[in-house]
C-alpha cells in the first residue's frame, strides 16, 4: 500500500459503519425480546382462556341439571293437579 492510500482514508468512515452495526444489533435484540414477551403473554392468555372454558363447561352442566329439576317439579305439579281433578270428578 502506498502512503497516499493510507492518508486518503477518512477516519470518520469507520465510526459510521460501527454505528450502523450497533443499530442493527440493538434492533435485533429488541425484536428478540419483543418476540419472547409476546410468547410469554400468549402462553398465560391461552392458559387463562382454557381455565375459563372449563369453568364455563361446569356452569353449563349445572344449568342443565337445574333446568331438569325445574322441569321435573313442573311435571309433578301438573300430575298433582290432574290427580286432584280426577278425585274431584269421581267424588261428584
């Protein structure tokens, strides 16, 4: 290399390239941390959603049983009324 080539190099040029490299490194680290954070949030959200679905399923089962009890009581009341009408008609 000649002295002209060494003296012709701009000393600020190397610093600018390092700054650009640092920017991309920081951007990659930021992207990685964001991805990890979103993954963790998604894990806990899906876990909570699964618990809510199980809880909802239990509520639905309880509601079905409760409605069956109500229907049974209505049927029992209708049978009692029918029995009472028959007794009233037979006793006349």
